[in-house]
C-alpha cells in the first residue's frame, strides 16, 4: 500500500514539474474561489507552497507562511500540521536547521491531536532526525531514527523500516562506527530479502561504503562489482557515481592502480552527469593521490588543480547561498516587523474603541447596579427591622417561659422541701412515741409479777426493733440529696472540719426548719441548738454579725 502511495506521489510530482504553469494557474483559481475564513483556503495555500517549492523558493515561502498564519488564526489543527511540515522543509533548504527542528517538533506534537495524522509520525521523526544530523547532534538523530523504526515495525511498514535502517547506518558511519553500520545494513538486507516489493539498491551502496570504512577493501570491491550491472541497467546515475567512487578507493587500498584509475574515471563521469560537485572533488583528490603514488606528479598536479577549482566553486556557491539566505531572512524579518507594527497599531485602535465602549457600558451598568443596590438596601433594612422585631418578641416569650419555668421549679422545690421537712418531723414524732411506749412498758414490767413479764418484754423488743432513728436519717439524706444534689459534698470539700452532726444541723437549716423544730427532731433543748449553730459558724469561719441560716441557704 505504501509503495503504491509513493508511486502515485511520484507521478503527481512529475506532472507538476512537467506542466508547472498550468498547475499553478489551477491552484490560484481554486484559491480565489475560497472564502478568506475558510479552512479549505489553508489547504490551497499549502498546495501552492508545495508547487512553488519546485520552481520558486520565495513564493513557496510566502504561501507556506500565509497558510501557517491563517491556520493559526482559524485554530485549524489540520492546516497547522501541513504548514509546520512545509515551513520545516523550506527552513531546511535554507540551511536554518534550528528553525526546521522546532517546526518538525511542533508537527510531531500535533500528530496525536489531529485525527488520522498519527500514521505520519515515522516520517516526522525521520525529518527531525535529519535536522539533528545537520546540526551535528548525531546521538539525538539516532534516537529519533530508532523510534521511527519501531513505529514502522508496529505498522508492518517494510519500506519504512528499510529506509530507517539505511538512515541509521548513514549516521553510524558519520560517527565513525563502521562496524555498527555493517550490522545495521546486514539486518536491513536480510529484511529486504524477505520483502517482495521493488528493490532499492541504496542499502547495497551503503554496504560497500561501510565495508570500505571498516577496513575491508576486498569485500567492498566484491560488493561494488556485484551491484554495478544492476545499477547500469536501471540507469541509477547517483548510485553509479558513489559505487564507482567506492570501487576506486577499494582498488587504491588493494594496490591495483590500473583498476583504480578505470573506476575513478567512471566515477568522475557519472558524478558530472549527476551534477555532484563535491563527489567530483572527492574523486579527483583520490585520483591525484593515485597518480602521486605512481610517480606521475604532472597528473597529480593537474587533478589537484581541478579539485581546487571545484572547491572554490563549491565555496562560492555556498557563500552565495549564505548571502542569499541572509538577504532573504533580512527581508522576511523586515516585512514581518512591518506587519507586526501595523497589526499592533490596529490592535491599539481597536482596543481604544473597545475601552471607551466598555467605559460607557460600565457606567450604565454601574448606574443600574447603584439603583438596584439602593432598592435592595431598603428592602434589606425593612426585612432586618422585621427580623429584629420578631427576635425581640421571641426573646421576650423565651424570657417569660424561663421565668415561668423557674417559678414552677421553685414551687416544686419548696413543695419538696416542705414534704421532706414534714417527713422528717413525722419520723421524729414516731421515734418519740415509740420511746415513750418503751418507757411505759418498762414501768409496767416492774409492777407485774415475774411470770407475766415475758409478754411485756416481747412487746418492748418489737418496739425497739422499730426504733431505727439512724435508718430514718439515712432515708431523709437520700431524699435531701435528690432535692439539693452535692450539698453535703460541697460542704465537706470547703469545710472538712464539720462532723456528721454538724452536717445534719446544716441540712435542717437548708430545709428552713426553725430552731424549735430542729430541737424536737434531735430531742434537745432550743438553747442547745443555738450553741450548736454558734460552733458551726466558727468552723465555717463566718463573722459574728453574719447569719448562719442565710449562708446555708445560699450554698
């Protein structure tokens, strides 16, 4: 499939070269028919750049640049992909390998983003490798070529793999790694033997050159002699020139001057037909060395003169091309600077119009926003006043509820205290009643005869079992702590010198019992209660003018 595509491209290129005027006229008519903002215009500009590349470099550069600028303004990724390629090729022709490398790298980044362009990655990598090679960065060139070869192998593109191996061998020979180049070419030739497509003799020519550089002139000679008939039948002038040059050097190293002379003359003739001045110079220098070895110094001198003239011609051509490239670059940069200045001026004017329009729009928007803000502020103020009024009403309602709850709790507390005080007094009265009954039974027992005392003793025993004054106090304490939790604990922590009887006195005061009620509960005199209260006040460290009952009620 790829071989067929290459054949079709060659036919198209031949037709373009055969009838350049008709092709260019047709492309110009198609360009005129496209809209200024249509992506198809980018394709036409790219096609014109390709067409002019064969006949007029300046026009090709102009159309490639226009295609790039239009594709960039339209954000046409497909158009940018083609523009990067054409500009990269044109910069490579001009000798600006740095710019060419940047453009091919940009094209590689777009290959995965543009649908259907990923299949061109091996070719792009090969172009990048060529730029690296021209810049003398051989390791990076080899890395790109190996990557391209892997992609061709994945795509099962035998032609691409063969081309990649040939390029790798060329870089290896440039680096002086002739043995590695031999291995690479051997691998490529083995692959080519399994390939049924048309045969390319480039690998055989490279094999001969690699053998010669590896110090195997006999093998290089045999390889050249084997492929020469095929090259002559195919009239492959470039390959014939290089092959005879290789054969010349092989015979020279093998010490066969006659055969070397014959091969050199053939190489020189084919190099002249191909117009390869550098190869002619190389052949003449080798022939001069051969003549000098044979003591034919006149021929050596004549050939050196011819090589020198070719060197001067190449130098002049190179200098002329350099001057032309510099002039072209200067004119291009000057035009680009003028374009940028005009574009900057247009953008400046456009920005002024946009700025004043924006200021007017912002003024109107600000006035509208200010009016709306005032209305919103009034609305928010009214809503805030309503909310504050509701909050005040809710706060007042909560306060009333809290006061009612506190009043209810206070009433419940007072009721519980009264109940507890009543229960305490009732328990004390029950105890006193039982003690009175016990005393009466003892008096009765002393008056009755001995045999009749046993029932009285049983009654007295039963009454004593119910005299549980301590247990009643324990029950009273449990109920008291439910009403006043942590009362005893707080008094013990603040005043550890208080005795259990002192705590009992404090509890009765907390229940707001009178001194008389307390005296009845404890079965003591009211004065004894006052004395006990005085001692407790001393233990609490209260001043004499203070009231013990008020202090206990505040705990």
